[in-house]
C-alpha cells in the first residue's frame, strides 16, 4: 500500500524525492512534497531519510524502512510461466522482461529477472501473476 | 457504478468540439445483456446513430470498449474493440486489437470511451485517471506509427520525470490522409479493418494515451486463479493453441490451405499457389523468425518477430502472407516482410491494401485501368503503398478500396469484397460455409465475423467443404460463439479449444472421420441449440469462458446464456446496419466466387450462396430480407 506525506510536517528538504527508487515523490525544495500512489512501492527508503518523520503508511502509522537485504526478489518458475507479460507491465523498476530465445522450432517464452540489484522487492509481480508462477525468495 | 466485479463502472463520453467529458449512462442491466467489448459498442452505436451520419461527419462516434476479463489475467484477455461507422463500407464496423491500450484504459478507471465531434487542431489526448488533457500535435502529426509512439512515450516520461507505463493508440500517415482502410495501432498490434484509422484522422485525432492506478476487481479471486491456471494448461496442451500457433504463428496455415485448395491466388482466380513453400509459415519460422511475441496475458504467442534491414520488427500474419504472396503472384518472402513492416508503419490494413493491389493488377491486365501494376512484378509495390498512404498519383484512387474502384473502372466480378470490405486470404469456393460467412458477416467480407467455418471444413476438422448442408446452422452457431468470446475481451483463438484436441491431432482416426461424416447431418441438432440456447443451462468444459465470466464478474452465467448474449450482440449490430441500408441485397459475394467454378472440371467448386443464405435467415429467425423481425428483437430484449 502506498505511503503518503503529512503536509504539516514536511519541510521540503527534498531528501525523500532524491532517494525514492521509483521517482514517486515530487515537489520543489522548501515546498510540500507529495507521493504518487501509482508509483510508490512502500519500500520505506524515504522514511529512513526523512528527518521530520513526515511519512506515513495507509493505516496512519509512521512508515518504516525495510532494509535492502530483507527485500525479496522474484523467482519465475519457467515451467509454469506462460510469458503473458502482466508482471512485466506491473514492475515499477523495469527489471522483468520476457526471455528472447533464438528460434529453433519449439520455444517457451517466460519472464526473467534481468537485474536483481535494481529490484526493490515490491512483490507486485507475484501479486499480479494470474497463475502463481512467481515466488518471492530471499535476496541473499 | 456497478455491482458487478470485472468492470470499472464508468463509460466516458468525450466531446472533441468542446473538449469536455461526461459520464455515459450504462447500467448493470446493459452489462448483463451485452457484457462488454463489441456487444457494448454495438448497443451504444445502435442507440446513438440514426442512419443519416457519414463516416467522416462530426456526428460519427468512435466507441472504444474493453471486456470485463481484460486486466484480470484470464488467458488471451487483453483485447479491446473499436467500433465506428466505416468509411470503406458505409456501415458500422468493429475492429479488435490486442495492444495494451485496453488494459491501461481500465487502469485509468474506464470500461469504455465514446468519442464524438471533431478537434479544430491536430490533437492527441492524455488520460490519467480522471484527468483528460488535450494536447496539440505539433510535429507529431505526420510521424509514422513507431516514431509517434516513441515520441509520445518520451513526452509522457518527461512530464513525470520518470518512465511512465501507459497504453498508446495512434494512427499513421494513412489515417491522417483519410485512406479508407487506415488502421489504428497500439504497440505492435493493429485494429486494422475497415478504416477506423481514417475516422480518427477525420476527427484530427492522432493518438490517445491512457495511464492510471486503478485495479480491476475480481469477484472470486481464489476460484478465478485456479480456473485460469487450468485453462492456460488446456490451451498449452491443445494441438492448435499449444503447438501449431506458437510454433509457426497463423502463417503455419499457408501449407494446409494450399493442400485443401483454399489459398487465394492471383486475385482469387486460383485456390493454390505453385510457389507456396517459399512464402509458407515453415519457411518463415526456419529462416526469419527471431522470437515469438504476442499480446499481453496471452499464453499462445502467435505473433512473430523478424529481421528487416537490421531492425527486429513484427512479422506478417497469414492474411498478409497469402495476399501479398500468391495473391499477387510473388514468391519473395523477404519482400513480404518488408512490405508488412511498411504497411504497419504507414498505419494501413494489410488485407485491404493487398487485395486492392491485386484488383488493380488484374484491371491493368484486362486493360480496364492502366497503372503499371502487374502480377509478379514487385519493384513498384513499396512505392505504391507509400503513394496510397500519402494519396499521391494512382495511390489517391487506390486508397478508396476495391468497391469504389470497380464501380468507376468496371471489373466488379473480380473485385473481391463484400459490403465494401475486402475478403481475407481463405478462398471460399472450396469452403462454402466460409463463403456464406463472408457474405452475411456484419462488417463485410470478414473471415472472423463470418463464423470462421473454414476451421470446420478444412483447417481443423474436415467436414465436406462443398456441401451446403448444415452450413447455415453451423455458421450461426460459430458466429454467436465467437461474438460471445470477444465480448469478455478475449482472443478468438481461445475458442479453438472448442474442438477437442484428439480430433485435430488425429485427422485420420476413426472418431475424427466419423465426426467429419456426421457434421453435414447435424444441422437440425445445431438448429435446436441455436433456437433454444436456454436448454444448455450448464458450463461445458470445452468452453471455459462461461466460468471465467462467472468468477470475475459474479454474474450468473452458463453456456446457453453465453450463446444468447453473442446472438443478441450480433443482432443489434445487424439492426444498426439496417439503418444504413443493409438487407439481404447487400449480403453478396463477387461473381467470381459464386458463378465461376474454381476447378473448371468440377462445377461444384463455387459458393451456392443464395441457397445457403435462405436457410441462414431462417435459422436466425430473420425475415426474407435478412433482417431481425420485431418478435425476434423483443425476444432478445433488444427493444
């Protein structure tokens, strides 16, 4: 669920905007910032940088940073995956794509994770997969 | 608002004159009766068109609709539909497209978009949730399709300072110059037929971009997920959707069509092409295909990616291969790949463009219209396509389509069109049921809207292709079934699985042979099902669509209701067309197909159209004029 910024507490230091991995935060320096709920993946990185504790989750609790090592990454089961690309369209970081095998008579298309370092573990892909072909596994 | 899941609950009417939007009333009752997609669009056109409108007039409507399954993850469910009054046929048309625009239109929160009026300046529209922004085109107008889509993506990214995921719909130069068969393109996929792109052009509308953050609600998530997985596996195991289509795409049909004598050649004079193996799906797969591609949420992946002059681009479909191969007596596959790419970039329907070209070649040969276009001569074709898109020289007249040309220069007997729309690559003289479909189809000579009986007669099963027996009833059944499948937003290929796999994989087995022999006698049985679909008050494992609709929307659904919805949608489209003068008189085929036997020694190899048409109208419960009766309309709850 997306986070939001408390307008009264925000001082416009711009730290959150600079650190947001999905560029979901906009706002000029010394002005109130806002989070685009469409882009926010609730990683909490902004909360970690926010000195004024101005960032809250959707239940009104103070947002917490989830450390990078704890972010899971998706593992696609190539046997089940049909390559429907719904996860690719959902991934905010553009790190999923459909494999491109060289054609030799029979091919199976499936999704692959291209760069696990860029993956922010938002788990949107796993939630979106209509046939549960994506599992979230520990990063390290 | 709606009580059903699967819908976003909003239909938006967009007035280009005033650049304002308002909500269009679309109730739950309408949702039950028409589900979505094409049926929804047909009903909206039926309610709003009077019969006075012209395709390029301001009061023509463009209706872009999605289905309830779009965005839910059901297999092949990412299709959206564009319906409008066609400039090519003068009657309503519907064009179905697998691009990602439908998905993002729903993400923006809308089930459908109705566009009326005309922009004063060249415009593109940005839809982001409730916000509709009209932008002036500037340099965007005049750009080819891919270039314009890349530019739009760049503009979107720049405005948000990040990469924006969005669905883009745009036209190319052909649409801007009002070529009568211009297409609308979304990504690599096209809503190609009958000139929807030209209607966009006439409204000065270059593109629509949709993005948003709504999610499509699903009524029974757990059951739906389970059902999707099962269905996907069924599709992957079926010999057509799990083997032939992924391996060779639709192009794989070229060889089987050659064997059965239904590969249109030399502007439909012949049913076989000697050099077919040079343009077949096998050759395409072995020598040119780089990777399979397809629409979002599709496990079949029938689209191809090929290399043209160093670029990886979309490969041709069967229709393009057939019509730009044997159709114009060309055996150079590399050229077809290049022309297919050029036509896509110009934003033109490949079927109508190549069929018009073939007509012009024959007219040139017969001395009716000297253009320099000749069968087998391929040096001037690329230039001709460009001339058509920019309406230069002979291209200006070629852009009007075969019906217009044959009225002007003569040669109507070999103008291969019905109601103004050019036929696809299946030659109907050795597949007479398909011939009936072409003639009675609502949008004109369309293979899909006509019921696609070629799969029963030649490509899947092998029921006697020359007999008219039972064809009218099967035609109606298949038309209604395919109509219903598309209402949910799904691809028609999912209905292939209606033929159990063993019938296809063992064409000479005892069961298959028996089925093929029995089909011509099944007319009365199918007639009863067509007339009283209510008796099928159950789900059939061969048609999983009904369960999917039930799990996603929460509507009560069964096979009978599903078929009835398809029939209703088909009838309401027919009624809209009736306002524009469609009746039995216009359900015709060119004389070449009805009067001239394909094989001079076998007088049976032509389409006995009048005979089948009569039975077809009876089966549909229509009058002799080919129009639904008042009683029928009331029974179907259309009026």
